[in-house]
C-alpha cells in the first residue's frame, strides 16, 4: 500500500503530492516484487478499519494490522528546485536574474540547469510500525533545458533565483528522483522479501476412492 505523500516547502500542492504518491505506487508495481493496492482502495481500507491515522506527517503514528496489506511504502520530498548552472566566470544563480545576463538564457534549449530533489522513502510493516527498508538521497542532475524536456517560465525574485517551472514539469523532476530512490532501495527490499517465512504447502488432495471389484 502507498499512503499519502508529503512535499515540504513552497510550491507544494495537493495535486503534486497526489502525483508523487501515484508515481511511487507505479514504480513499486514496476519492480515486479509487489501486488500494489489501488490508492483509493487503500484509503477505503484504512477508513473501514479505523486506521486513517496510521500514517501522519509521513511517520508511523501507530501500529495496526491493515488487512490485505503486508507493507506500506511512503515518503516525503524535502527539496524540489531547479536553478541555473553556475557559469564558467563563477557567477552564481543570484547573478542571473534575467534573460541574457551572465551568459544564461533560460529560453534557450541548450542552457544548462541543475535539478535538485531530496527524497526520503520508507517501507514499513504496518503491524509493528517497524521500518524494514528505506532510502534518503539528494537527486542532482545537470543537463540542458532541452534534455530535461521542461519549459522554464522565468527566474524567481528570491536570493537564490530558483527557476520557475510548471507543476507538470515539477512532476517530471519528481518522477526521475523517485525512480532513482526506488532503484537504490531494491537490494534492501529484496533482502526483506527473501527473509519472509515461506507459506506452508497446501495439503495434498486425498486420493480418489477406487471402485470395488465385482
């Protein structure tokens, strides 16, 4: 099950948090290691079992057996920003407030940008609240605007001069960061799944009665 996701900082919206949760559920399914419960069904399960508070602020608030769920996978994004790469002349982002200054033009597809996204993922046993796998990492990629496939809307007015991008483009950065985080979690996930007790074999069916001899 993949409960609510949390994105910390400015620019976070309920729809972006919903997108992050949905992406994590898809990535978990694509590992071919889980049967993933639809998020709407999980919400209904928690509601029916009076366990809606089992995950609060992305931390286990209490343990409780969620029938039909072996693990919960959830997390938070601690940082999500796109900025201009520093120029060879040593100019920082704050030196690049408008198009063309300092050699940076955010409207050009070959302009270099830096995408940063801090991701903290956890997989827990809902019965005990124990964390069985996790990964925290800072996704950091330098590439051209065109290679990222995003559109820069402008440059922020704050001291760091973060580049402004749409919610859809924030989703692209989130998808890349979450994919990397899940891949790095896979060795721990595999260790947990391999250590699970094997289910008892089903009893052999009773032999069919033989017909009596005439």
